[in-house]
C-alpha cells in the first residue's frame, strides 16, 4: 500500500500522568516506548499554572526518533492559553 510506505507495524506503550497540586498548579508527564526495539521514543515533563482566565505551561520534551534524517532532540516549550481568546507559544 503506497500510503504506508516506511511505516511498518510498530508496537508501542504510552503512559501519561497528570496531577493537580496546591490550588492552581499541575504537574504532567508522558512517556512513549517502542516495545519491539526496546527504546524510548519520547518523554515529556511539564509544569503549569492555571486559573479561570489563563494557563501558563512550561514543558520539556525529549524526542528519540532515529529514522532517516531525524536525529534525537531536546525542546523546551512555553505556552500561554487565554480562556476564550486562544493561545500563544514558543519553543527554545
């Protein structure tokens, strides 16, 4: 099938956790693992502050994809989401 060239069947395990603490803070984590190759594909850790008007999120992500020209990389994200207005964000 020409639509799936380069995408073999892959067995993966994904685990996501999120926990609110204090009144307006949230800690989150996500982990994605390739079971067949026995390696981590991606993991993410984030801390956010939220209230009824906006959410501010700082997040770290490690991508371990090693396919063709895609090299592993680290990224930090800062996102601000205003309720009923939209969001802005940047990675660094």
